[in-house]
């Protein structure tokens, strides 16, 4: 699945989008370097909620494995704050704003610091 595919799938999945993000994370981590490069070559072209989330995930995963992130991640973000957990309360929103990893925070996407951790 490419980042563009992931954005489309997340939009269609509604509140069940996290399942697809997790699958993308797992697929990326299992892939070879060549497969990873091909997998993330084409990303979303315009900003948006899920676009920002996917760009942040790709950026963080590239950093994790020591490969350069594709150029498209530099211009993709969420135009409005996107709290991935659907945080409604002030305390949880504040916590997510403070602990979100930089790749997410700079794209206006707020997640727990352990967001990419998988069991």
C-alpha cells in the first residue's frame, strides 16, 4: 500500500482508520530497503487530516530505519489540529500536544508518544 492508497483507505474507513495505519507501519518495517523506497515514493499531493497523519508516519518511519524521507513529506500537513485519538477533553489534548513526536507535531497531528510502537 502506498501513502496515497493509505490516505484514501483511511478516509473510507472513518473511525476504523487506525487498523490500516497499523498495517502500513507493519508492512514498512517488514519490507526491504528497496521495497520501502518504492512503497513511499508517491504521497498525497495536498494537505489534509489523513494526509498529515500519513506524512508524519512516513517521516517517523524513515527516521527510525535511517533512510531519507521522500520530498513530498515536507509539504504535507493537517490544516487544522488533528487529534488521532479523537481527544475531546482539554487535559488529553494538552497531553497529546506535549508528547507527540516531532514528525507529528510539525504537521499539526497529535498522537501519544508511543503511537508507532507495535506489540
